């Protein structure tokens, strides 16, 4: 057993999560400069920002195919290389179309990493620590978002705006290169090796990761689960119907809480709640730091408390916070006092904290655990694609819904959280401490 191989490999894979978060959020600091450079209309600017989402959905849908065919490690290397190439190309772009093409290709890397990083981490982790290690991916997503905000701020202070946007986007090449380098020092997933009939190699990797005793136990469980035979079974079958449904539902609830509406539109939302411009932007940083702190807390609890209790507790608190925000807008209208605005800010922070420690910490862990071995990559792809489609719907509909009725918007999100509470209490299986083959 190589003592530090599991944490090193899990951390290496989670760099894909860091780049996922960084790439998703960094564009927010470049919009004004991009609009000026290419004289973009509002619609063109909106497409410039959102075009990566097209690539993200493609990467999420199809990222599992090469991971099943060639292995997890080669695809992680490919994702890292794609991050590196696209970050350099968007930074040097002198054509809007060239920029869009590579921004979209970068989205494919984001989507693929949302599939492969948690999948690989789940497959190399011992059952007792799997939740915490897979939750490291979500933690790094949040860290990537926060680092991108600070990186943008520093670059704005250091150089003129017409040059700054290139550095904001290009600086991602540094962590991309580190990600690519460390991928050469991690083992292939032993569970993938086993599904390809490479039993002796699989056993050797498991012994390096977990020691001989646990490796022997997992090997016996994999033999009993008969994944060699299952590899010929079609993905969409009676056996996978329930896990597919579970993956789509948790992805749906993770976004239909209004997650991206609050994170992406925090400054404008807080301004609507009566908090002035600069204070609104400062408060949005506070929201981001809250997300980070409670993601850390959720990561420490997911293997101790379990998946179901965290989802139930987090969704329940979110339900109360969203109802309270809806009530404030209902009784006060769109013109709120500073005091009322501060109350809304506190409720948003409570909402983000509960979301981070609940569904946010469980999402990628749960999806990576619930599918049969031979279909785990495709299952992760379905869950990731459902997450990104839901994110696109929420991000696209929030401005229209919020303008039409602030009260209804938050009541709708509250209703979704009520659904999450009911689902977690009645349908969601608990996977804490269970070998993947026994889930």
C-alpha cells in the first residue's frame, strides 16, 4: 500500500473541478472589455458569455464514452490538455468567431471534467472516505469560482482593461498545465481495469491504493457483481432505470433551488433588495466565501452524517429561507429599505450555506456511487448533463421571472425545495460507507 496515493490521486483529479469552477466564473470579469473590443450587441454579448454552456452540455453528455473506451486517466489528461489549449487560444483571440469557437471547446472540457473527476475519485477511494474525497471535487469547484473573482480583481488593478481581459482568461493556462502534469503520476481506475478483464492489473492497483485486505474484499465483491457480464447490457435498461431517475432528480433539485440565479445574479439581486452598488458587489463576495466555508463543512460531514440527512436538512433550511425572501418581496414590493435589504442578504447567506452543506456537497458524490460498475461513466454523464441543462434553464429564466414577479420567483424555488425534502425522505437511498459494488 502506498500511503499517500489515494489523497494525491483524488486531489489531482479534483483539479479538474477547480478549472471547472474557474472557467465558469472568470468570464464575468471580461464582459465590458469584450463588448467594447468587438462592438457586441446585448444579444451577442449574452451568446459570448453563454456559448461555453453548449460545449459544457456536449462534454457532459459524451464525456463518459471515451472514459469507458480508453480509461479514466487518458481522458483526464485530454481534459487537462483541452483546458490548456483553449485558455491560451481565447486569450490571444483577435476574432470574435475564433473566441467563440475556443470558448465553446473550453466548455467541452468543463462538461467532461464534471463527469470524469468525481467518477475517477469515487472509483479509487475506500468506502469509508469516499464521500469526503469525492466532495473535494465540489470544494475545488467553489475554490475555482472564488479564485477567479480575486484573480479578476487583481488583474483589473494591475493593467488596462483592453489588455486585462486576455490575462483574466489566459491565466487559467497555469493550473491547466499543473493538472496535465500530475495526471501522469496517478493510477488508472482499478474498477475500470476490472471491467476490461484486466483483473491482475486491477488487483495490483487496488493493493497500492488500499492495501491487500481491502483490495481482496473489493475484488471478491466485483466478482460477485459480475461486471464483465454487465458490460454487454445496454445502458438504458430495467437495471439502470432507478439510478438514472435518482441522478436526474438530484441534479434537478441542485439547480432548481435557484442556485445559479443567486450566485450569478447576486449583485443585481442585492441591488433590487435595497443594497447600493458597491456594497452589493462586496456582499456578493461574502456570498461566495460563505459558499466556500460551508462546502468545507459539508465535505467533513458527508461520510459522518450520511448523504440523505444532509440533503434533507439543507433543502429544509433552503425552503424556509426562500419562503422568507418571497414574503419580504410580497409585503414590501420592489422598493426595499436598507434594513430590509440587509435581512434579504442574511437570508441569501443562509440559503447558500444550507445549499453548500446539503445538496451541493452530496450531488457529485451521490451520482458517482449509484450506477452499476459497467455503466458508471455513462450514468455520471447523464447526471452531469441534467445538472448543466437545469443550470441553463435557471440562468436563462431568472431575469425574466424576477422582472415579472419577485415573489413568484422565490415561491417557485421554494416549491422545488419542498420536492427535494419529500424526495430525500421517501426515495433517496443512503450510500454512506457502502462499497460501490454493494450500492
